[in-house]
C-alpha cells in the first residue's frame, strides 16, 4: 500500500510504527512541519520524511490525517486540487464530521473516519471506523490497516461520540480499575511492583478469555464463583457499594459532556 500520514505527531508515529513493523507498506510518506521530531524513521526502507503535504498526496493512494483539528480545514483546501479517484482519505481527527470534510473536498471522494485509542502504541487499539456513502467501498482498506494495530469495528457516524467514551475514554476508566486492584493487592500484603503486575496480567487474562472463548462475562464469572465462596462474597460487596452503577453512570456522564462540547462548537 502507498500510504501517507499527514501530521506525524504521537498518534501518527504509532500508526507508522505499526505499519512498518507489520510490513504493510509499499511506500510510506510521513509529513511534519519539523522533521527533527520524526528522525527516528530516517533510514527505513521506502519511508520518506517530508514537510510537503502535497508531495505526499501525489505519491500516495491512502491518506491518513492525524493533524490538530484547527489545521485540518486548511490542509484539505491545500490538497484538494491534487486528489484523484484513487485516493482514500482516512481522518483520525476527533469531532471533524464527515459532512464537514465533504463540504471542503466534495462528497465524490472515499472518506473514512477512524477513532483509535492510545493502546495503538502497543498494537492493541480498539478502533471504530465509519465512512461516507462512497467510502463504504473502501472501508475494508481502513479495517486492514487498523487491524494490524489492534481490532476494528465499523459503526455509523452517529455512534462515534459514544464510541469515544467507551473506547478512548475507556482506557482511562480501565486504568483506574487496574489502579484500584493494585491498591487492594498492596493492602493484602504485596509490594507495589508485584501488586501492579498481578492487576495488569489478571485484567489482560480476563479480556482474553472473552475474546478467545466468545462468552458472556457472567459465564466466566460463574466458573470462579462457588456457593458461599470468597469470590461471590467480594462481588456482592462491590455491587452493594455501586460498582456497576458507578461505571455506567460515569460513562453516561462522559457521553453527556462530549455532546455538550459538540453543541458549544456548533
């Protein structure tokens, strides 16, 4: 694939590393106003560093945009004359809706939005993607790219706000749960390093059980709970204190906040 990443900041770097590691490129153009920031990619075969977005567009078929929202509109206007029927545009820019992109470059382009989370840096992102009508014909390309960096799910654009809460903010929510588990383990007698190790790998194992077996969480819970046992006693105490309801209420509060921000921007 002939790919360009327009705006190789932290997210762009993570995408680039994943594509290079997985040998998913024919050529890869990385653009940045200050090339000193991406010198780590100098010397990789078929990777070109440039400050010239237009040159990157001319030499590529798949354009991944990872710039600041304030800069995106100008970049779209700059590259518009150089877009062809071969180009697939993938935006990772939060809050920049597809109709707004179409208003800049026209609806007769393959336009896709992708929302990865920070776990993309370790190849474990949960990335949600959506597209305009024409982009539906190329959405498999976006899936192929981001499946190399984790897992993808195609959703309607109307659900991208909710997906931001569940997947992007969700990283922070899970980190807090892991931190709480770590604190409990310390109280139970483990040192801090051991406690975090126990919490991290137990949470990884729990997720992988569901991913691998395809079971409902309650099925896996049933496997480790016994009548009058310590597991069910602990679970019930957590529920009495509002574990599930607190998580749900917190996520709904985040969703309400992101919608309020969107209304302010409009």
